[in-house]
């Protein structure tokens, strides 16, 4: 264990002279101030948008019992088998870092008595997740998701509202190059027959599949369809379709969903290869895929048996999640001319100690009035102050000296046009009106 720790540390330490510079871990990233404005914009849009649909925010712990994800997500999934961060704490408890949001929200739904709330219960979240997987663009080991969970409706109308909401959310963010793919993976009743047909298809070539797929063959052959290995993908090309094995209830549910989407003018494709990567899904599953690169931006589906699996009451449910990193990539590709940076509105320059004190008090009054204002706090010359204001792209500059303090008037310079106008310093409301 100590050797392993040392090897990891060597990867994240770079010698610089006699010092050791510690770098961030692979698969994590710093979200810098210029990027944060985009995150804040999307998060604010999501909060406002979901609240219009009646969703309230929920926040669950980053650490949970390992058993929650083994039982809830599924022991044969990639998430549990390959990607989950888990460890034993000082009390000997088996702990996991949250790899996805739904299982924790369902645990809270059961444990905190949310099942007594009026149905349907609508919840949304924005949380960080952790999976040890291959790092690539839009995919990190620490990543962030925005998600929605709806409890208490087994009607196809809940599926329709969720999918419609996703579609409208992309419109809200001006994301256009996106398409909807849907499928039904049935319920436990009709899946048993399908699993046998799938095993019959796979069995003759089982020795050619990867070792992970071989272990899944008996326990959960449907997980083999979700394998990312190219060899396994090719072997699965002519596999039987779950849609051909749906029971009457699941078939009717899926047909009703498609008919309503058609009535609402929501375009979609039926993709029988969608099984989603987590075991708790039942019936409807869906993905919104970028037309630019073919990658999934948002995915979700129905999970009617998860609450019971976690020893809660029988509760039909449906939800979705989108990775923020991936969503931001698509958002920026569709909104190239959108400038979200908030530049300084007023810089207050000063000449002399008396003006420094006045400017310190005055800039605070501007902030109290809701104006983004700054002044020098380093001790620069007037020339250097104005240079700083220009670098910070301040819209206006007010210069304070002894004369301005005596008269109560000063010059307001528009840094873009060069125009100058005289203002009364105490009339901040008029100043606010003029600059906004």
C-alpha cells in the first residue's frame, strides 16, 4: 500500500529546483474564473427552468455506503465493477464516493420520509460525481452532473413530461444540433425471456468476448450489450432486440409514449441499442445525442423497481442526468458569440491621501447601490490606476481629487467612446441610471 502511494505521488509531483510542486490528480481539473461564469449561467438557467416545472433542489452526501451502489446501480455494471472509488473508513465501514446521483436521491427519498409528500414528487440536483475511468474531452474522474428525479407516477405521461422538459431545456440554452433517441428495455417479466434469447445468441461466440463480458454472461447478459470493447461491439451487431420481447404492458406504455411525442411534434428515433449503463432502468430509456460528434449529452429513463430494491415502498420513478463538462462543450459550440463575462462598471481613481479616503467610502456606496465598482488598493500612481482600469475593461472611470471633494462633482469618462460628462457624486441613483 505504501509503495502504491509513493508511485501515485511521483506522478503528481514535479521537481522545481529544490522544491516539489504538487499538481492536480489525473482526471480532475481547476475551473478558473473565466470558465466559472459559464457554469454559473447554466446552473442559474437550470434552477429557474426546473422550478417552473415544480422541481425542488436536493443535495445528498458525496460519501455513501458501498452497498447502496452495489445494490442500486448493479454489481455487474462498469460503474461498480471498474470505475467506482471505494475504501474502508476508520470504523471499518465500506464507503464509496458518489459515482451517480439517482441511487443517493432514492436513498434520501426512503430514509427521510419523502414518500409521504404529495405525488408526484419532483427533485433536481447539481452535484459532483467520481468515477475512475479513461480521461478524455468532456469526461473526467471528478465530474459534475445536473439531474432530475420524478417519483410517484407509472404513467407514460410522466415519461412525456420528462422528455419534453429535456427538449425545452436545450432550447433554453440555445443548443440546436441535438437529437433524441428512445428505447424500451421492458420490465423484469419480459426481460427474462429476452435474456435467454440473448444468451442463446452470445453462447456460440462467448470465448471471443472480453473477460468482463464472460463474467456477465450468467448474471446479467444485457450488460454485454453495453460493453465498450470494439471486439464485443462487433460480436453484438446482430443481437436480438428487446423491443421484440416486450410484454403487453410494456409495449402499450412505449406505444403511448411514441404517440404522444408525435402529437407534441417532438422528433425522435427508436434506437434498440440503448440499454443505459445502470441496472436499475426499466421500460423507457432515452438519450439526447450531439449531431456534431455523436456523443451523448443527456441520458435517462424509468426505474420503477429501485426504491423496492433499496427496501423502500414500491415507487415508480423516472429521471435523467447531464454531465456539466459535456453540456458546456456543446453549449459553447452553439453559443460562440455569447459573452458572459461581467466587466467592471466603474473604476474610481484618486489623487492624494484625502481623495484616497473619500474614494474608499464612495466606492462602497456604489457597491451598495448594486454597481460593480473598484478602486486602487495597491498604492499606484494615477497613470498606473488608469492603466489598470483599462486592462480590467472598466466601462467608466471617475477621478477624485481635492477639487472634486470640495464641489461634490466629478468627471465620468466613458472608456469605450472617450466621452466625458460631469456628474454629481452624491446622486448615485442618477449615475446608476446613466451607466446602465
